[in-house]
C-alpha cells in the first residue's frame, strides 16, 4: 500500500490532531507516505500510464 500527501505543514498537523485519530491507521512517519508536490508540471503520457497502473493494481482498505 502507498499513501500520498500534499499540503503545508499546518494542514499535515491538523490532519493528525483531528478526532479521526489517523495515527491508528497509518503512522505519521510511515515509509509508505509519498509526497506529491504542490506545483505539478504537465504530465507526460508515461506519467499518466504509471498513475493509472498504480490506481488499478492493489487493494482498497475499508476501516468501518
């Protein structure tokens, strides 16, 4: 599983201090987090194919 995040440090801190208690689901310093830059260049076809592959292969976790 991979997790992606983007945003400022303030948003990141608010996310982990929320009542949802995200720390139980995935730790703040977990190596699966991948930073997605805020300023993104126009994607190339190879980028789109790679994103589609990651989105269509894997599992979905439901914490209900």
